[in-house]
């Protein structure tokens, strides 16, 4: 198999890992080097200011020793198999960079022979890029659970971001679908990376020459719909990961029915709407001051399929509304449906100068078709329905429904025609903008 055939197989297989983001790194170029990790590019990861960066997203190998029921690369699956050498990965990255196809690399791998062996191959690839080619562009590396901490530490000094994918949100799910894996082997490297990032940040405050360790932080991925876990369990796990390990992102991936197993759900299409609701709730956790227990509880363990999590919360807590837009504090502004982080900041800034009118709110970016039911402006209520939760819900649902289409989907740019094409949802941009 030549290198282009390998690339076709391994770039297609890499699509199922969505834990890929590039915000936060500012690795600069060095004399005699090429590339940098500054904010620029076209797709498919995002810089700190929201622009897209193109990455070569590929597996080192899909020849896995594990037999995880949900994975297309499981050992028992009859699919084309291929493996790059570390030199081939480095050469491909540099050649694609020089042709202006990419600006960085996302490198993952199935587990070949053992976690330590696989991690060593990954390190060899990124070491050659950094030391031989003097490549200073963005590199996101997938850490292999079970690998030695010394390998994780070495990799962390070479790359910008690392991810350790949890994949299944519960021990029960691991037992049923991935019995060769265990929670401790996944949590240990996450904890190690987090502690090293904290230590490195402190050292760099005191010693100017200290090299960076995973400057863009770490992320993880959770598969949604492969197990019977409720949304509340997944969201509380995410909240705990953010608090405990200071993750940059938790990514949610709707389970793709690419293989069969008695313990897997019998579905024809991935639960894309559920994935979307979790992304919306994730933004509420990170930027809007919400807690997981506020959005869901034992009596309501899953998100509403018709309303976004913020609107659903507001209707269930209708006693807190309406609030006066010219008086309510910033924290409560963020909890009003139709007001995002940017529009809340604009409101706080603008009302220092003068009292805001209803027409002013639209100019400041407020989505009035949602916000009008929960606010008063200069003492006047524009919702027309009164504070009746049933009527407000009906009013919010009068909008044009979200359509799930493949034509308008976000998808990874392929160098070759894909072996599998995961469908996405039309309004998945809200998982990026976070404006709810």
C-alpha cells in the first residue's frame, strides 16, 4: 500500500474523533523554522478569536488491538487497515503545509501493540516535525490512555494541545461496550496533564526560559447515544471535568451506527439533535454561569427536543421573570433567552449612558422574538402573552423548525472522497458561537 492509499484510509478513519480545536496557542516561529500557530487559516478548527484553522487530521494507524463495540476500527471489524511510519506523518505534514493546504496537524491513532508503543510512535512523529523540520505550526496530539507518564510529559513539551478521550460516559458503558478499557487508565493521564499545565504556568511566572507544556490546554470527547446514559449524567460528568481538570472543551459526538453489537442501540440515524442540545448546555456551563443541576434533574433527566436548554430553563423558572432590562445585573442578563454574552456586555455598557428602549435592544444584538417574553423595557412588557408558561412555550415554538440536512452540514474537509459521511445539523453553528 503506497502512502496515498494509506492517507485515504487513515484520513477517513480520523473523522470519528471530534475532539479537535486550536484555540489558545500562540507558538511563534523561530529563526530558520517554518510555520506558526498564530490565528489564521480557513478550516476546520477554531482560533481564540473564532477564525478557522486548517489541520491535517489523520490517524497514525487504524490497526487496533482493542475491540470496542462502537468503534469502526475495532479489531474484529473487516475494514481496510493501514499504518504510517512517524517519518511518513512528518513528511506529509510538511509537504501539505508547503502547498498551503494546511496550517497544522491533528494526530491520533488506534492502539498498536500497546499504549506505550503507540505513544512512542506518535512522539517520534511530532519530534521530527519540531526538531528536524523546525515546524512551529499548531499540533494537537491524542494521548493514549495507559501510556507511561514520562511519554505524556515528553509529548506535552512538543505539542500545543492534547486530548484524552473518555468516549463512554459511565463505568457501566465501558463494561458493556469496551471491556478492555477502564476509567482509571483514562483519568490518570488527564489528571497528569492538568497538573503539569498548572506547574508549568507557575514556573513560567518565575523563570523566563521555561518551555511551554500543552499551551492550548487539553480536551476530551464523549459519545452520545451508544449507551443508556441520560443527558443529566453526561452534563454532570462534563461539569466535573471542567472543574477538576480545567479542560478547554468537552466535545460531544452523536453515536454513528457504523457497526453492530447486541449491546448497541438499534438506530438508523445518529442522535444529532441530542448532541446539539448538549453543546448548547455546554456553553451555558462555561460562559453563562449555569450549573448542571439547574438545567436538568432526576425528574427531567433529558433535554427538551423542541426548546433549547436556556429557554426551557426560563419557562420552568417563570417566577423569576420578567426582569427590567435597564436594572437587572449582568449575571441575570445572561439567563434571559435571546441574550448572549456579547449582547449582555453591550447592554451593560450602553445603559451606563442612557436608558435603553425596546428598539435599542435589537441594535445591540438581542433576539427579541425570544427575549420579549422575559423582560420589561422602561417598565413596559412587550410579550403580550403575560407570564403564562404554557402560552410562552407555544409562542417560542412558532418559529421555523430546525431542519436536519446533509447539504448544509459542517463536515471535515476530505483530501479524498470519504468512506463514511457523518450527517450533521443545519444550526450546529450555535455550538461555536454559543449565542442562546
